[in-house]
C-alpha cells in the first residue's frame, strides 16, 4: 500500500503511454477533484479543534502528517 505518492510516479505507472505533459495535466486534475471531494465530503475528527487549540496555546509545532522516506 502506498500513501502520499507523487503524481509523477502515479501517472507514470498508470498511463505510461501518454506524454509527460499529458500525465502532468491528469495529475493536476486528480488533485483538483480530490480537493473538491474533500471540501464536500470529509469532516474533521471529533475533537480536532481542541487538539489544534492546545498545540497553539502551548507553542508546539503543528504537524498533521509526515512523509515517509
């Protein structure tokens, strides 16, 4: 299972017969569709606002995720 792959890697694997420019356009469209979907359908986990407030009040660095190397 892959999480957080780059568009260039995903499109190279799935549509390798297309030009680099076409693959870039597909990757950009994929990102746009995901952002639209996320705004419409995804909700924050219950209590997230309290966690963010705690982090901000305690001057901790806010990290939501980290890319696995």
